[in-house]
């Protein structure tokens, strides 16, 4: 490997040196992505990553991202996984510590394995997009992971008190009794229902707070906010978010193995929470 050729290829020179050592040692499935095989030309892979990171962005899209977008999500507050005991990387929650402390108090009061933990991320918080620093997940090296989501949703409204709630296709298929009852007045099987086909774009990416280098949490954006920011975000981008923070699950890699771990998830929340996101610096 000609190390001199790494000069000028930023920011992936240091990343590739570590990747090269690992791939040559493994000579099999690596921990980066399914398309990065051990025998791939590391310099060619570096060039691809470097070109992707430095790609030009449509000025109109950059302008829209800086203007920002508000949450357009309509859904239900669901049970959450366990609260993580520590960040995905590092030992401190840095700028998210005060929000984590609220979640710890909520967790201490909940009964049973599952609970609805979550707290507003207010006022607006600046977050820095990372490349997955400290979690050995290389899929975020040049930006977010994008997914097209589609499913059936049942929007229900109580005939007695007019309270609204949402049931999933799984709730309907399994006859989930809790979704047959109005949580406000207790009326059972007394509602109007509107079946909707939901389809949207979701992007997910790891973040930290200014001055804290390690990955602390993950951000999930859906709908219009996802469309506005997907093409402009990359590691090092700074965004300003107001939304919702709760426990979630995300992939982590260790010793060439992939597994789910508890992690903090930041979303914009539903429209009722007034969540928003905008790009501060690319």
C-alpha cells in the first residue's frame, strides 16, 4: 500500500489506515459494509469515499436545509427499550447529560420491562454529525443511512370523547385489546376508523454534541425533514434540533460481529411537539 498516495485525501486517510490493517488481518467478512471486502483495493475504496464526502451539493438544497423543516410525523407513542447505561462510545453524555438524567428518573419509576420513556429536547440543541466514531460502524462514513418505509396504519377516534389514537397493522392482526380501548375515557370498541397507507423516507445518523468527539446518540428524521437534509449531511455537519429524545436500538460492531445495543434516539416527535431541524454548517 502506497501511503504517500493518501496525502490530500481528507478525511479518510486515517480511517483507511485502520481499515487496511483490519481487512488484511481478517481476510474475510469485515466490519465495515457488505461491499467492502478484505481484498478490495484500499486506495480505490478511499477515493470513492473521498469523492462522496466532497461531493457538490445543489445550492437550492443547501439553502432549503439551512432554512429548516418542521416535523410532519403523525403517529403513536410506543413502548421503548431499556435505557442505555452508557453512551455508544466514551464515558460521558456531554451535552445530553441533563436529558439523560430526566430519562433515568423516568426509568426508576416505571413498572415492568417496558415503559414509555421520553422527554422533550428543548430548547434547540446543536448536534454534530459523526462518522460513527467509537462504534466501529462504517456505514456512516459519508452521511446518513436512508430507508424507504411503507406500512398500513389505522387512525381511530373515540365516538364518546373524540380522543384520537393510532393502531398498527400488527395490532389489528393480533387483536391488541389495548388498541380497542380509548385511553382517555375507557370506552371499548366504540370508535371510528380510517385506514391509511403510510409511506415516507427515513434517514438515520450518529451524532455528538459540540466539544465531545464520541458518538452519543442517533438522530432519525422522516418525511420532509429527511428529504431536505439527506443529500447535504456528512460527518462534521452541525444541525440544530428541537424534538424528542428517548431510548432506542442501533447496530454496533465488535470483533467483526454485528449486534443491537441500547442507545439514545433523537427524533422531531409528532407535529404536536413542534419539532424542527435545520442545518447550521455543512
